[in-house]
C-alpha cells in the first residue's frame, strides 16, 4: 500500500512578538489568523496582492506598483 499524501501542509515563519500580537489582533476581525494568512498566500499566487514599495526594500521584484 502506498503511503498517504497529506491533504494540507503547514507553513512556519518567524515574527517578533509585537508583530505577532498586531497580526492576531487585526486578523481576529476576519476569522482565525490561519484563514487570513491563507487568503494572503492565495491572493499572492493569483496576482491579487499589491505590496506598496519601500525605497529600502530588497524585494523590489515583488512589488506590483505602477509608478511614473
């Protein structure tokens, strides 16, 4: 018998305690934190997520900002 494939996998990330507290507080307005993070990931994959560029960011290629 073949081993079962997991139906879901987890994603781990490190946050400062302050950022975590702010995330949990704000996400609780919409559901569980995992629900909000899941929607953010799906929006990123679908191209529906826009990140505002900061001049010092090393992630410039992620930004979907039209500037003239």
